[in-house]
C-alpha cells in the first residue's frame, strides 16, 4: 500500500525534465525529442536535434550542418556546393552561379577566380575558360570570347592578348594569330586583317609589319608584290618606291637592266627615238655632239674635229663634202709650203745682216792707213811757205 501511494504521489506531482508521464510512471524522452518540465516529450523541430534519451531540450545545428527530417537525432553536413550559414538551419543552400564550395560543411561560398567560371548554382568547383575565352573578374558566371585581333592560347586566362605586328585574326575566340603572307603586312598590334603593299613597295617575307620601297632601278606595278622587278633596257627608275620605269628620252640610252638613270649618247652618236638601249653611230660625213638626237652633215662652216674621223673616208663621203675636203686639204698643204719658204728667207736675211755687221769695222781700219802715211810725209817735207796753196790730202 505504501509503495503504490508513493508512486501515486510522484505521478500526481509530475515527471522530472527529460521525462514524460507514461501511465503511473515517468519515462525518459526518446532521442529526437525533449521535455523541459516533465511534460510529454516533444519532437525537435527542423534545424535542431536531440542526440540521446532524456533530453530536456533540442540543440540547434551548427553552421554547415542541418537537420531537416525526423528523427532529429543528429545534424548532417551540407554537401560540397551547398552551405548553411546560420545556426539551426534546416536546409543547405546552393552556392550561386559564379561561386563554388569544394568541401562539405562549408559555411560560405567562394567566388570563382579570374580565368574560371561556374555557370550553374551549387557548383563544387569552377571551370577553367577554354582557349580563345577569358574571364577577367572573379565570380564569373561564364567566360567571354576573345575579340577580333586578340587571342588566348591557353585555358584559364583572365585576359586575351593582342596579335603582334605581322600577325592578325579576324575571328573571335581565336586560339592563335595567323601569319601575314608575303606581300601583306600588319603594322600594328591587334590587327584584324593584313594590308596589301601598295605599288612600288614589297613585303618579301611572311609576318612582315611594314612594306619596303623598291630600290633605285627597280619597280613594282602591282599591289601585294613580294619582289621588285629590274627596269628593262631603255628604261630607268631614279627614285625609290617606283611603280613604273620611265623611258629614256631621245639622245639618251640605258644599256643594262636596273639603271637609276639614262646615259647621254657620246659625240659621234645619236638616239632618235625613246627607250633606246644603245646609241646609233653617225654615218660618214656627219657629226653629232653629246646627247644628240640626230647627226648633222659636215660642211665648210662645220669643219672641226667632230668631222675629223669621217673626213678622209673617200668611199663613203658625200661627193660635195669630198670636193670641199679635197680643196681644204690642198690649200692647207700649199699654205704650209709657202710658209716654209718665207721662213727660210727670213732666217737667211737675218744671218746675212749679222755677217756684214761683223766685217765693217776691219775694212774701215784698213782704209785709214794711206791717209796716215800722207800726213807723215807732209810733216817731213813741208811745202813752200811762199806758196799759198796747201798740199791736197787725198782721201
């Protein structure tokens, strides 16, 4: 009777915390439930748990762990790509696009680094950008294609590189830049096409970034040329970067290919037409000066050293010119003969005068001797004083 009474009194007074009434007895709360004041045990709500029997309260799940279904005896970790940031969370939240969570029980998501992206929520990792694509900012949802004139040769790039001079790309998402072919150039960085060399300029090698002027004596008349052409004979090119070779003027010639200037015809030769590779020789009986277009016939007025080579070519000289030349030749010989005789007479006269001058003093001395003897004779034999006449001195 006493035992029953004690039990009845206890039951009447209520159960201890963590227990609940069960008939005339108090039983502990099962795991996943709790009773704070001995009332009937209550099930933990989502986000909380009671891991053992007789729990007086349910505990909140820590960040990174959740409890979302009965029995709430424990919390489970959020899987990679999902997180819970608060205490008592009942569900894990997916990482947003552009973020990732690589480990379980993560408290927060991390932005994808530059060069990578996460296109779907709940990503466990970020994907590298493919070659030809880039992601410049963290947390990128997708990678962007490289624009024209740029490229990305490797994956995971945060920027695209510009094509260097001599290379180009006209497409987007390029893995590499293409080489400009000979005859074409790309002068700047980031070229989307190659430019043709203009006439008079060439690009002989691939990957050229500038065109070269054709040198003197050469030309290029087409665009996109890879080599210059030598000016033909009879033509010349005085400047670099020429697209044509002008013809030599009359009186000039160009004997070889690739000359920067034409040459003047020498004396005795002529060039009567344009674009001559050599000068023609004046025919016999004609002459020409330097750079002559035509030859001039030799006449009396034009007799000079220019006609000397043709003067005695009797088989070819014009009859009129022949007679004139013969007359001039004979006259010249006669003049030389007369001049020689006159010179001989002058020399003889000078020599004769010199001989007479040397002989004159001696003869004068001899002529004076008889006079002296006569004077002596007069002194020795004086004349008669009475005579008034003086002796006559013979001279």
